[in-house]
C-alpha cells in the first residue's frame, strides 16, 4: 500500500527529449549479483526447447522435505521450486508458459477481439485533471500508440483549476523515454520540489518494488542526483528544496528506515529505524509542507512521528504505541487532526494542539453514526475532508473550520447538487445501496455537549478554531467517491472522483465555503451505452445466518432463467473494501450475457471493523464460506446456470478462490487465480520471507500457536486439494513478485495436477511473467494484452465467447 502524498505514480509519454543521464544496467533478476550468472539466467529464461512435449502438462520433479511443527510432520515435494536461480526451476517455468500458450492458442482470435474492444472504448489521447503544487499546475497526458503517460505543467495564474493545453506548458517527464528498451517500468509518485525547480521519484525496472531515487532538473531534464538505491515507497522534500526524506526497505522488503539525503552528499543521515519486524513504515508529506508524517504500523497498532521539513532533526512522537490503538494524523496549521479508535472501533476524529502528547488533549470533533466507519481525514486550511463508509458505500463528508463561533449548525446534511451536476451520467439511478435504506444515515451532532463528553478531552479548554458544519457529498447510487491527491494547503476547493462498474470516472470540484459543485471531467468512453446494463445489490444469507452483500451487474436483457454464464469476484482480507470501479472490459462480459457478481465477504472493510474481524484470524473460514454461499445463491436463484460459473481472485483473493474450490469444486466451472496466496501456512511459518512477521496479526502465528497451525492447515489451498473433479484453473504469477512469491502458485498447480481427476477438458495451467511484479505487466497496452488473455480464458471456459447480438 502506498501511504504517501505525491503526484502521478505508476508508469510514466510525450515528445522525445533527454530526461535522465545514462543509468547503470542492473541484473534482470533481483537475486543475481554477478554479470555472468545474470547473463546465463537471461538466456535460460527465454529459451523455448524445440523438443519439449506440449501435449502433456509439465511435471516437476519431487524432492521430499519434511516440515515439522507442533508434532505434525508434513512432506513437501516442491519446496525446492523456491530457488528462482535454479536452472531447473527456470526451465520448468518456461515449459509451463509454452504449454499454456499451446493449450490456449485457439483463443488468439478472441484475445484480439477483446483487445480491440478495450481499445474502441478508450480515448487514447487524453489529459488528466490538473493538480496544484506550489506555483504550477501538474497534469498527466497520454498519446495514441504510446505505452506510458507523461507529466506536464503550466504556471498557476489563479487558484482556479485551469483548462490545460494552452499557450504554455512544459514537459516534466515522459514515461516512454524512461522505459525505452525496458521490459518493465514503474515509479513511485512524482514529487516536485517546493521551489518548483526539481522533481523526484523512484524508478523500478524489474517489478520488485525496490526503487532507485532519481532527482532531476525540470527545466533541462538532466539528473542531478541518482545515488540512492534500495528505496521504498514514499518521499518528501525538505522545506529549502535541498534534501529529500525517503524510506528504505530491508532484505525482507520491510520498510524499516527513514533517511535524509542532502542533494549531492555522499553520506545520508538516518532519522529513524523501526526494529520491530511486525511494524512497517509509511511516509508522507503533510499538505501544508511543514511536516513529514512517518507512521509505524502493524495490523493492530500505530505510532506516528512528525519530522519538521525545516529541520528534520526536530521530530516527536504524537502518542507512543500501545496494544490495539490505531491512529492517523493530519497536520492542520496549529492543530493536529487525529483519526483514532480509542473509544470507537470504527474510529472518531479528534483535534489537538500540535505537539500534544496525551489523549486527554484530544477533543472529539466527529463521531460516525451506527453503521459507519472512518477511513481517514485530509486537512486543508479552512476545511477537512473525511473519507468514510456508510451503509457499505465509500462516501466523503466535509468539516468546515472557522474561528471560534458562539453557535453553529452541527447537524449532518446532504448538500443539494449544483446546477451543472446533471452533466454526470447516471446509468443506475434506481439501484439500491448496500444499506437497507437509500438514504445516507445522518452523522451524530457534533457541537452538543453530550456528544463532546463522549470523547477524550471533554474537560479541556476549547481550541482557537472549531470544526463543524458537516456536509455529505452527494453521489449516484452504487458509486464510489475518492478524494484526489493534491498539495494545495490553502485551496478553496477540492477534487474528488466518482465511479462505479457502469459509471465512467467523473471528476468533481467542490467548494465548501459556498457549496458550489461542478463537474470537471468525465472519462469519455466511445462505443459504450450504460443504459444497456443494470445493477442491483442483494443480500445473501450465509450458513451462519449473517447477511452478505453482493453487487450483481448484467445486461438488461438477461433474466434469472437459469441459462446464463456467470462471473464471481472476491477478496475479503486486510479490511480492504471491494468497491466497484469502472473498467472498459466489464462491457465485454456483459455484452456476452455474463452476470457479474462482486461479493463483499467478511474480512473486507465494507461494513466496518466488525465485518473485517469476522473474517480474520480464527474467523478466516467465514470469508471462504461467504464466497461459496454467494456462488451457490447465484445458481439457486436462477441468475447463473450450474456448470457455467467462473471465479476470479487475486493475491489474498487467490487464497479465497483456492479455498472455495477445495470446499465446493462442483460450483465452479473455472477459476482465474492471479498471484494467488495459496501456500499460506508455509509462508506464515517462514519469518525470514518478505512480509511474513507483519502478517501474523492478520492470519495468526502458526509458529507460536498449535491452534493457529491446525486452523490454517485446514484451509490453506495447497494442503487441501481433494482427489475429485475440480474446475479448470489458470494461475498467473510474476517471477519478481515480492508480495506473493511465484513459488506458491507453481506448487499449487503441481499439486492440483497430481491430485484432482481433471482431464484435458479441464486443464490446470500456469502463466508466469518473467519480468514483472505483483501487478503484472506495466504499460497501458501490455496490461490490455494481459487482461485479454485472462478474459478470453474465462469466456471460453463458461461458453460465452459470442456477443448476445450474434447468437441465433
């Protein structure tokens, strides 16, 4: 997770120019140190043996090893596959790729058709909504035929968001130039210096999410400093534009140190080191540029340090870590806004003087209503924006900041839409939210003494400024609202994005002082008619009686007659909410009659903290049961024909679908598992692996607890495959993925093949990207091709390759 402020991350397009000096070529693989071995492995990676037999799936050799914990002896046959420098491992991955390509060669025309559909629904030459930083407006631009975007800027002649593309604009950096000759390219967020002369970002050419810092002169494009390697996500400038504060990762890819890098200096200064391996550091700059916020965070508690950008040695801890206390902060001038769970598992917002070190000094200014959950707060000079959930939906509320007033209207209200709000296309005005009522619940009154007395600091003197006047930002039914990043502390308006499965991303500006709202941009989607589709939210009764929300989207001609193909998707971990987002490929499913179901299973954050805790640790099986029960409901209700349901999950969602097919293989025709976390128990037993120790608060520690060991062994997909007919499986992974190591799906595929009764009609396939990371291929067209590959597989397996209009 990137928890920092910056501008335009991802892959970086534009006119050809020299942006950076020549870089040093590194090894293609993270673990390769010498050039000779790197050269040999590169050759091995790309060989395609002509004598390989593509009529049968590859079989890995078995090298048994014993795993002994808590008197349990488990024989691992494929643990040797963990060494990605082993020539036999690389040969196996090559053979798997060749076998998958041969098996699915007949789908190439369908892939090309799908790719063409994505392209037809995309305006390839486009410009983003500008973001203010200092004296400039920065924005992103794409061009037809170019893989990556570019960042440009134009002078800020007023506080109003400009229409870009005028008489003066300056190219800041071009991703196509940076990525030239590379198989993979990604960056951290680009961050301009306070004086506007320099730019900084991290660059990764391998997918391992470890970056090299590049600082460059925006006017000339030349690198002024590229000496920092091993950087993690997050960086911030010092106030004088002479230094950069950045994070560094260790050998286990845990972000554990914060450093100050004076530009041009040989030796950096260590500012902070997190020694607890269950904690990870997140770094971001405050919106007013005065502070760097360093958050040390485990799954259950937090400690925040603030470093002055004027003098980084001036720093302090907001409040020391303590069990089960989670909090986040937003500096707001002479105040600090604190989102915390001291009194409320779904969090409150408090204000406190800067450098206040005791919770008794925290004065509650906002408490969510029942059924609501606060995700975070962003502070501006005159207002704050609260990101939260209400009735299962992601919404935004605004708190206004005034000099101390004698009285104020403290009730939460929904603001009427502005005059030009009708520009928003609403394809689903009749849909119901995840809550039982279509009305957004009101927040608790904020300024009543009874309310203030609930929080910390009720007896404290009121601050010089007060926060009140709660406003709920309106949104279309079923859509998601998200605040856009910016660095403008004294802005009078903010920008937010709205989207849903059917509503293209739409950017709005809202001015809290006047209540003015306007539409800045809606993504143009050619060859797309949202009125052809409908969605609804349903509640599925799980086996334990809990109601599980599920979002169903379909073509309006599709009826629940038991004849439709279906696609079900889920995640259910880390309190991540599976919010609907727009993708041009959804229409490629819907136009072929596929019913799309998004499950909001326990373990996610859709319905607050209790929903998350109902699907973690020793409640984890609820996540899998919920998914299976939703899949069964789709068929019993007539929306999906038995034998035509596809399931997809990625990362922790891969664990979800892997466990689901072990529990009820008969419900699914096929599974697409992306970078799947399917060898969960083995990973949690290896604290030396990336992220393992920090994950124990999510899954449990099977090393320390026999109960946890036995519980995880009961659901870990690799260890629970049964000798019966399973759905077909396509598992995808990346060799350089640091979050879920490639070895997990490789082992899983081998176990599935040797244990299940599947034949060639239900193949078990593996596809490995040799130069990529957790998110797969980089670049716009590369990701389209990858997604077309996956979608063609699903459509073929569930018998939905032909559009509805082409059927007899």
